[in-house]
């Protein structure tokens, strides 16, 4: 079946060139972000439309249009001279054996077609066994990137509030939880700042039920083994201690650790305090005050509770719900501790390949913040640099990329970007995303809710897609202001009625 011609390449002052082609639209519609193709000296060229310009010779001179006014269209065939010019960026050339970049201009007069679906799949390296995130805009092609290409070199998912960020993450989690052993399953750990993904652990009869593949941990009840907490973390949460006082504290902890290895058992804050009280008052008083601060965090114990490594399973999701914790240092410690423990276990192959999802990543890996307020930053930076070698992946989710550590963001080789309008954030994304040009950056601010662009290792060119409909139950936090107000009023009335009935 012959394909319908979309347009014809025209000659302009700027091209055609190896990096730019313009074509006039003859039939159908062209859209910004659409893939097109044309015959080329070395094969079939595939290109993306990145701008559309409608022009009309009769309306080029403002003074003439003003002078003639409505008479122009009545007395002249103005409509016949209206035409649409599409500007496209060549992305590559299909040859008999391989895909290569375009190095020679296309010829004026060459016919342009809407790209064939198979060509788009091949060019973007879509995988039939990949993760179904949605549908490529303007084409009947699913956005199904390969798992390794999407996650092994880390993924950043960026969007402003209300653009559909959590919805997109939920779709990604569904895909990871739906994989079979034959397709390759990884464990997923989500540090959930606002409890967005706890819904995966709740049984559902109306939506697809993921509760048998999800475990939710209330972070406010987590206990960390004091003996296993890296000294670096403890130093940062006890900044009031002098270097000499810290040395004395760690000397005591080293002594208790040696006793633990000899069979005495793990130790807690009380054991340290007993040793501290045997010191002179000049040293014991500040150390006791520091131990009081540790106790107030209600975070440390003799052993980990729960034992997160025992809960980590391929094909399952472990949600660490941080929503109930207000203390920032406590949240930082939990993320830092478990990230370090998981990564070290993976390096020693005591843990399955995993993806570590960090919500509100700019709070845990901030740019330019003092180290005592960013305890999780060093280990997350290490995973970003070295994790791909050990199949330990990061998924960073943020609505403020400008505040996110530039080096860590740059180590995320694939970015999924939903709507962002803040110019500082857009500029930061452009600097850290490989393959993202100014035209694509400008299009990000006009995306609608649920529309996204993916750029980087997972695809061959920046590509726009519509996030598919989620299969899981929506988060209990996903409610409108109107519904929240109604529910509050109804609940208050019900409580008043029950109180009146009781009296």
C-alpha cells in the first residue's frame, strides 16, 4: 500500500542541510514532536518536527493589510496562498545494515512521509519486553523502553507540582511489579516522603491488586542498629561535640564493638552511657548531652527493626513511608543508613539487583547545602557514580531540579520530564540532560498534565509520550481541595451528631 505524502522538502536560506530540513505540508497534518521520514541518498532518513510556521504572502506587509482591511480577502485569492512550513531535525538514517547519522543534505523536492511505526520502534530501540509507560504522541507506538537502558545508568523523573509526576512513577512501579522471572525482575525500594505509594500495599477489588507484591514500613517505627551506624552519620548529628570528645565517644563504641564480636551481643545507647559515666565530668557531661539528643530521635536500638535486607525480594516493592516523620535529620539518617546498607549488600551480592526510588530527591541530595544537613548525599552520589557496575539503580524524583545536586543529576543517563515552567529549573535541566536542545526545552513548558518527554540512554532522541492510564488504586493523598473540604464538613457533622446522641 502506497503511503500518503505529507509534504515536500523546500529550499531555504538555511537548508536543506545535514542538520536541518524544511518541508511544506501538502496533505494531512503535521505536529510539533512528530516523527517523519524521507528517502535519502544512503537509505531512509528519520527526522522530528520541532517547529511549524504558517505563512501567507498576502499578509506579509502589515501596512497593506491595514490599508485594504476586509477587502483583501474579498477581492484577492488570499486563502490559496496560505501554506504551512514544518521545520525538522534529522535524527538518523536507516541503511541496509545499521543506523547512522546524516552527513549529507536531503534534496529539495524530496517527498516527506509520516514515519512508519516499525521504523520508530527500531530507531528509538523500543523493546517488546520493555516497560509500557504510555504511547508516543501522534503515532500508534507504545513507549516501551528496555529495562536496563532505562534504569541501569539511573533515571531522573522531573516535573513541577501537579504535572502528573507521582502518577507517572506509579505507572513505572506497576510495570516493574508486573515483570516475570523470564523477563527479569528487580527489587524496588521507595523512600516515600509523602506516603504517595503506600496504596500499592492496600488490597483492592476494583483495581489491579499489588498488595501481595508490596510491603510498607512506617518509618516512624524504624529502629537502626547503633553498632552498625557509620561513624560519619553520627558525627553529623552531634555537631556540638569537639573533635576530642568525638574521639572518646568512638573509642568507647569501638570497645563495645570488639566485645560484641567476642559474643557479648549488640549494644545500645545505655551501654555507651555506662562507659561515658566512668569518665571525668569534663568529658562525660557533653557526651551525655549528645547521647540525650540521640535518644530523643527515637531511632537507635541494638538491632535493625525491621531487617530491611530480609524484606528485599526480586519483583517486589518495599515502601519506606517517611510521611509521619517531621524531623529532617531523622529522615536523612534513615535514607542514608538503608541506602548504604543496601548498596554494600549488593556489592557483595547479598542483595538482588534493585532500584532505589527517592521522592523529593532535592531534599536528600541538595546542591550546595552543608554536609550536616545532607547526610544522605554522599552515599546517593556514590550509587549514582558506581551503582551501574553492581546493578544498583537510582530513580530520583524531584519537582525542583535547580536544587538537586548537579553531579548526581548528570549521572542519571535517562530523564523523564513532565511539565516545568520555572526558567531556572528549565535551564538546569538543559545543562544536565544530554541530547536536549533548546527547541525540546521550550516544548517542556507547554506540556499538559500526563504528557512527558523522555531523553537519554533509553531512547535515541528526545521523544514525547502520553503516560498510560494507571492500573493500581490511586493514592489516598490524591484528592481535590473541594473533595477535602466536603469530606471534612461531613466528618465534622457526623462527629457532632454522634456527640449529641451520646449526650
